[in-house]
């Protein structure tokens, strides 16, 4: 992934919580959420499953 893309789409995402095998990420807004979910959610799920053997769910919460 190019550094510019990483800085734009990954850095703003914050972990809200990770409990009961559910990862909740906070993102800046609805547009960001839609793009992030469509483009990066599959990759994140794959990494989490490989590293933690977790069936995760990503939920949206706006960063304030």
C-alpha cells in the first residue's frame, strides 16, 4: 500500500474497543466508513483472523 494511501485511509481509523471477539473501529464520517468498509475491511478481517483466530465484526463510530 502506498504511504499516501495509508496516511489518508488507515491512520485516521482508531480502535474503539476489542472485546468478545468484536473489533469496533472509529472513523471520521459516513463517507469514510463506506470507502473503508468496501476497500479495507476484507484485508483487516484476514489479518485479524490469521493473527488471532477471530471472527470479527467491524462497526462504525464517528471520531470526534
